């Protein structure tokens, strides 16, 4: 008499999980666009008094310049012709703090005219 085993079902489940993990899983540490696209951007203030939840939202062109590990570098261009280079990390908005699916929390690479380091939140609607 043959014994029935659950090995086949377990193998199929493991193969399914591996396929999902490598091909369909969303990497929230990566950006959701390539090159330059308009994104929603919030200026949160400087590092010492940043408040992204109360910040105004702007729709600005943002260029993803590079990724080094989990850190990304972006160029945010303003309507007046100015720009700022920022770097930071991207993540899923699990707490729904900003009402978006995912965001990148960034800081200016260089201080502004007053010596402050600006904080910017780039969000995906």
C-alpha cells in the first residue's frame, strides 16, 4: 500500500512563494519612476523643525539621479528655475501618515542661504 504525502503540495507552495518574491514583490525601497517626472513634493522645513504632515504640497519635476544601497539622490526643480539636490530613503507609508502609498524622505545635500538643511518628502499618490 502506498502512503500519501504532502510533499508535493508543500513544494508547489514554496515554488509559488519564490516566484512571487523574485518577480512580483514590490520593492518599496526603490523609486516608482525612471528619469524625470512630475511628483508631489512637500517642503517640510529644516531638520531642526521639520513637519511633513502640515507641509504644503507642490507638483514639481523630480529627477532620480542614482541609487547607492538604500539611499537615493534626487534633483527637485522649482517653478522659479531653481533646484535642490536631495538624498534620502524611500519606503511604504504603512502608518498612512501622509495618505499615500509610498514616499521618499529626503534632506538637502547642501545648506540653504540661512545655513539650514531642508527636508523634502516626495510622495506617490
